C-alpha cells in the first residue's frame, strides 16, 4: 500500500473577534482504504480559542441549508459569525 499524503490540502487560518485571535486548522476527511485517498467533502476543524482552549469538530456542507454546518459534536463556542467565517475559508482555501 502506498503512503497517503494530503498535507497540501491542510490549511490554517486566523480569525480575530472582539480583540481575540483564534486559529483554525482545516483537515479534509479522507478514506484511506485505497491506494489513492478519496476525500469525503467533510473537514475536521481544530480551533484554538484564546480563552476556551482547543476544540475540534467536523464541518460539513448541507445542501438543504446551502451552507457549511457543524456536525452534532459542535462545541458551544462556534457562533454564527464564526461558523460563517469557517465556511468561507473552506470555499476559498487558497486565499490568505
């Protein structure tokens, strides 16, 4: 089996809200049971919050809502403004 390398698909962004800087890393979820990996369309997001610490959750695009939403394991710190920002980062991962 070949080595799976999807590091070029992982990216990190910063978000400043109310004078606090948050860091989020985005990791595409992949199926690794093949020689070539296949992404599922869902992202594992690891969010470093300056006062609440480290949170991780899955971000998934929902066609009915026509936006990125968090799966049921969402931390309470993800408010609508931050959720919108997270979705925008996935839509434009090449933007800085």
